[in-house]
C-alpha cells in the first residue's frame, strides 16, 4: 500500500489527508446513494422490492443498508420473515431523509 498502513485510511479506503475537512461540531453525512437505497427499502419494507425499483440486486441493497447501519452505528431495520420493519432510529432517519432530500 505504498508504505501506508491501514490505520491511515478512512473507512472508505481513502487516505485521511485527501478527504474533505469536516467543520467543527458537524459530522460527515452518509453518501446520498446509501440514503437512496435506505429510503427505497423503507418505503417497500423489502430489500427485494427496493432492488427492483433501483435496478440492482437484492444483495446490493442489503449490503448498502448494512454499511449505512455500520457507518451510523445504529440498527435501522428489524429483519423479519419476508419483510422489514423500521426501528425507532430507522423511522427518525427516514423522516430526516424525506424532509431534507425530498424523496
């Protein structure tokens, strides 16, 4: 890795020095694409139906939502048999996404 260690890389694999600075008191926002996948899954209560809407695989939606959950350090969905149910954190995020992004 050109003499760099993994400790110098961000979770996305970018060197920390090349990432845009975050203003004091603010946190980095999740990628808009991840929020789009989350919103589709929330509306359909299904990774499969969200995948059909987004023209990707069910696994792609599932992985993107899991990555978002890991980034935010919260569980957004309860995974039930054949459906998803938003947690309270998921409900809060979906409201913010729809207010701010307008989906």
